[in-house]
């Protein structure tokens, strides 16, 4: 798909406006879902998604073809959500930063159940959605990015602008948190 994305970008930069429309069609739903998981604000979703794609459209010439468009568009979506939170004067993840600006979760060792273990014996997507609402926002976002949007932990680290080890440890904690409220 990355090859197709690069071709669509090249076509768009070559003057074919419909190529960008195809990119939007491909990524609108995943970006929309990501923004919802990130902000939990249904009222602002349309505006945030639109703003994300407008930013991508304006900055497509800066896109590095060596990197994936999917990762790039999610970085833009994350930054758009952060701008939204700044306007509201709230930022997620801030409760993990101490007074000196250090992330309290960065040095946590990864140990915990795998998602397959957490979900063993439970096949209800609706029940999973409810349970995901019970875990901290940053864990829910991370799990959705990993298992719904199919990002690697490295890509998630890049999108969220966090060190890889932080994402890795948060992933383990997110699975452990989900396991506590949804035992197999």
C-alpha cells in the first residue's frame, strides 16, 4: 500500500487532483477513528479530520517519500488533536510528566500479557469497546493504534513523538490494565 500511496502522491504533485481525493478516501475512516480515540470529542471530529487533511494537502510537497504516508497523516492528526487540546487547555498524557518534564513511564520494564491472552475467551467487539473506555486514555489510544490501525510500536512512537521504550512499556501496561478489568 505504501507504494500505491507514493504513486498517488506523485500523481497529485503532477497535477492530478483526484489522486489526493483517493488518499483521503483511503485514510479518512482510520484518521477519524484515531481522532475519536485520542480526543473522545464527537462534536469536534468532523472539524479535526477536515483540518488534518487540509494540513496534509498544504504540506504534501514536504512529504518524505522514504517514509510512509500512513504514519505521516497520523502524525498530522495527532498534532491537530494536540492543537485542539491546547485550545481547550487540556492535554492527555500530561499526568505522566513530572514537574521536571520527565515521563514517569519511560523506564518501566515490559512484562505483561499479550493482547491475545487478554482477549482469550472473549469475542464480543462491543464488550471490548466498553472495556476500552474503562482504561486510561493513553492506553486506549495506544491499543487502538496497535491492533485496530495496525501500527508497529516503532510507528506509534514516531506518531506520538515518544521514545520507543516508552511506547513499549505503555503497551505492556495497557494490556495489563485491560486484563485487570477483563479477565479471561
